[in-house]
C-alpha cells in the first residue's frame, strides 16, 4: 500500500508556481493578485481563508481580503462582487462559502466574472469544462486528477466509482475522469444507490466524497483498489489537545491494507485543494483560459 502524500505534491506545485511567478516578474509582467471575500466568522472558513493568504505569500502572489459581518445584505455583497469584477489589478477572486441563509449563493456565484472565477463554480466555467474547452476547474476535482497523474496511477479503461454527487466535487470530477485524457469509465453513486457495497467493490479507483465520516468500510473496497478520500469532517476527540479531530469518509484502518494507493485525512486531498486555487489564479493572470 502506498500512501498518497498530498502535502508533498502540493509543496512541489507551490515551488513550480513560485518559479513561474518569478519568471513572469523578471519579464516585466504583473504580479498575480488573488482576492477573497469572507462573510461572518465561520471557524472553517476563517481558517481556510487564512491559509489562502499564507499560500499567496509563499508563491509571490499579491492577496487581498474583504470582510463583512453576517448581517451584510445580498445587495451589498453583489455590489462588491461587481467592484472586484471591474478592478483590473485583481486577476481572480473567490467568495468563501457557505454564506448566511439570507444570501443566495447561486446568485453570488453567477455574478462573478467567469474570467476571474478561480473557484471554477460559475456555470460558464462548468459548461466549458464539460465540453472540453479551457476552463477554471473547481479546486478539489483538479487536485484529485493531479494526484492521480503525479503518482502515475493508471486510469485508462479503469472502472472509477465516485460516491457523492455534489456540484463542487462529485459531478465535475466525473466529467474530468471520463474525458479522453484520462479515459476512465465512471459511475456516480450516492446514498440512495442500490447495492452500493457491490458497486463500490467493482471500482479500480474509488473516490469517497459523500461527507459522512468513515462511510466507506473494508467490505466496500476490492483488493488492490486506489482509494481517494475527500471527506474532512471535524468530530470530537479526547485524543487531541484541541478536542477535535478530522475524519475522512473512509474507515482508514479497515480499508488501507486492501489498497494499492490511498489518501490520508488530513494530508491527502486537502492540501491539493488549496494549491489548485493558486494554479487557477496563475492561469487567470497569464490569460491562459480566456
């Protein structure tokens, strides 16, 4: 069993991005600029945005953070999105999700200029990805594909099962894995799939993205499978100083011994999600998509 080290791959990608930024600056180009909009004080969102700012510094990007309290109106937020769309110094920006209930997340996503949509959530980018045009691909699916490539995991003709059908992970990943560059045969399963255990046991590559801690058990995985665990759920733990522990969607202790490759939680897909945002921002800054 080989542990897929997302932290190591993400560090390599950061070095590659930093080198390209340096080359860009040496040629007189503009420093890539990523902005983030954060509404409220959700603990997970606060941490994630802080990491994004730190990542920008590490690769030589300029970064900006726009903060609002939970009470911000939808109109105010949409006005800020339009302002960021028109700011020629900002190459890409994200509005950190989730948003308060009185704000339509879809309306905000659709208000973002597709050319600056480095989260890859805008319907235009999703549509371009589906038909194989250059696009900003949402971070987690891109990160997973990059891990498979960099570990030279065979995907051609392989049976891939994705457990989870979210618009952020499951659906876009199913499109990427079925494209000609990867050539996997993809099944998208979910909590209502009949004979789910049997469906999962047929997978050469099994992606767990259902958001339920330790959902995938040993009896759902065939010998020699590649298992990608997307789950990151905080659960109470008396074994850590913080009183919390991150758990994936895979029961690691049962599954790992059966795998050829597996991602850990933490340290697997998570770091790749973060570095993928940097990748998209560099593409935006250099005009490689639009």
